[in-house]
C-alpha cells in the first residue's frame, strides 16, 4: 500500500537540514479516501479531472491546516499553511467505486491546534475531517458522492539526501569527506580528485581542473594538489611534478610515485607510461636510442655496468673514443672553443691563422672559407674569418687617387701595393697632380689621354717646362 510513498522522496530532499550529526527524519503520510458509490459518469464531465481532483484535495488539506498544523516542511511553508507539496492520484477500484490516494509531508505527532492550546494526531484530525465532510469540500469532490467512514492510513520516514535513516525516525548526516550514495544508501568517502567540506551532502565537489587529491575522503579544497600526468609523479617535498626517470614508469595521472621497472631493465624514456617500455639494459659503454637499439656513448661520455644512460665527463675532461665504460676514461683535456686536442702532446692548442673552432672538445680546427683568414690565433667563430684581399675589404692605406693591388700575404701579414692613377705622381700612399708646379713662365699644363703632362708655352718661351727664353 505504501509503495507510491517513494514518490515523495524528492520532496523531502528540498529541505536542507542543519549541519549536525543527527537530525529528525522527514515524516511522509499517505491516506486513502474511498468513494464506494461514486458516479463515474460525473467524473468524465471534467476535462482535466486529475488537476481538478488534486486542487480539490489540496484545498481540503489547507482548510484543515488552518486549524490543525498537519503539513510539514520549512518554517516559511508552515507559516503560510501551504500544504503544497502534496501528491494526489485517483483510481477506479471497480464499478462505481473510486479511490483517492493522498501523500504529503506531515508534522510529527502530536500536532498542535493553530488557535487553541490543544494537541492531536494527524490520523485523528483527518478521520474527524472525513466525518465532517472535508473530502466533499468542493463541487468536484461532491460529484463522487459520500466517502467511506474510515481512512486507510500509513506513514514512513525518509532522510534528506546526504543522510541515512536510523532508529526509524532519525537521520545520521554523512560526515565531511563523504557523500550519500543513493544506490547503496550508504555514506561513502569522496573519490580521489573530489572533496566535501560540509556534512550531509549528496555528492562531493571536484577539484579545480588540473588538480586532484592524494587519497579518498578529502575534506577540503586545500587537499587538492597538482595532478601530474602519466609518466610523472608528484614530489611531496616540492609540490612539483617530476619525471619517473629511466628506472620506472607510471600509467596513471595524479600519482605520488612511479612503478619500478623489473630488475635488469630500464625504460626507454624518462616519462615512460607503460611496463612495455621497460627493456633490458644495454652493455657498458652503450645506451638505448628512442627505438630501443643500443648505441655507443659519444666522445666525452661513459656508461658503467649499473648506469642507465651515458654520463658526461667532468666539463674539463673528455674521452679518447666513443663507447667508454668508465669515468677513468675521461683522461683527456676537454678543449674549449678556439682550441683543438693535440694527441702528440695531450694538450689543447690554439687554432692557427685561417682556422677557428666554435665547439668544445674537438680534435681539429675548422678552416676558414677560401680567400679568408683570421687575424689572431684561437678564433672561436666563422665570423672571425675575414678576406685576405685588403683592397676588397678596404683595409689598405692607398691614397684616394691611387689604385690598390692585392699581393699574397706572408705569414698572415697583409700585403698589397698602391699606384697613383694616370695624371698623378707619388708612392701610392701620397699622390699629387703631375701638372702641379711643372710648367714655368705662365705656361699651361695639359694631360694626354695616358695622363702624361705637356706644357703649352707662351710666346717667347720654349722647352718641356717652357724654361728657355727664345
């Protein structure tokens, strides 16, 4: 009989209880009003009978509630005598026999009289109301005829979402860090990645995007930490995500440690996410490539039996060859830029003229491009390679009226020559006009197409410079 009371469970969830360990359960009452001599034909006259029937029963309950406080709910609803959270259904039991089922949230017995100092029970008040014609309160209900003299009455207790029923009429609130699992009707801890800082809640709150919790049952947003990606783990000391390294892997996000690779194996990367990435270690002097093959350690690196990857030598030293298996092999000096390793002396020597070295730990120097050289030993960049043709680079000291001729350099010493242009004389570093102070006695100096000077003498003079009087 009480199966449909479950429909009122959602109504009970509307009222949020105060946060404390135990709160009263919600009382839900169901009663049936039978009309054994109903005129079913009269019901069919109403287009929206179900709505009319509900409103009629609601009006009856509200009338009773004005005198006896039967309807439960929030304090504001009780002051308004609302009784609005009622469910009403009707059914034809048999020919000319109609039944109305009423379910509502009720106050606990004893209930109080709204006008005088008196108490009663919900069933007692409703039974008296039945005999007094309360269920013929409207014309629609009158159309059903006179109801039976006795109500069928039942009750049950429910808890708000976030609490579980105990002791028949009390509810224990789910604690902070828990939620009410309505499937199991149990308080269960918040899952990892969620938290709940209040008691009596139906669900947990999610951590912000990119964050998670370390354990289940978290009670505060402060329990949310960075959610590290697979292949990494959260360092609890620093609060930062760290790579698993070559000795382990981690397939899950939000972990605080990595799973170790099986003994004798290493992972292919520092952020491995699967056991399948753990493979057998390479022999000493070799390390894994990204595809799992073994390759020798480069010059300047070594790998012993227990190492996973090749280790670099001290910055000041290097190895003689690839595939070194011990730190003792880091016996050669690690030459800086501008130097190369001379095996005969076991020392770093500067790159000579016309050479440079822009990397460290090299066994030879790089040559400058053809036609260029360096101005000093130990060049560290190709930008220090300059042209050997000073005439092209403008590094010569020829006079502006002279032509520059490049000569082969000697011992990196720039060589070139200068020659004054036609019509000018000098050593190339200084050039003067050939006509300057050449002609005498007011003669005019002209130049041939080859730049040779010629004096045009005035009348009465002769000679190359017009130096003789006729």
